C-alpha cells in the first residue's frame, strides 16, 4: 500500500510538470500531439493507481472490522 502512495505522488508530479509544459506550448502555439497523448496516459495511470489504493484500503478496512468483532 505504501508503494501505491508513492506511485500516486510521483505520477501526480509528472502530470503537473507535463501540464506546465503543455501550457507553455499552447501559449506559443506549438502543442505537440505526443505530449497531449503522454498527459492522457499519465492521467490514466494515476486514475488506475488511485483506484488500486482505494480497493486496498477497503480490503484493509474490512479485515480490521472482522478482527474487532
């Protein structure tokens, strides 16, 4: 689970960096399609990783609730 948190942080940072690059490119009128595709890929990876983190959290919560009963 800790590994997933690290992945979320790293993917989030990469996404922010790429968004800044795309913003600068759009201001100069030179947005490259491969950069927009990369951003979409990062967003998908980030979404998948967050979903995995939520599922793992739900499993841990259910296990701890069973132990408490």
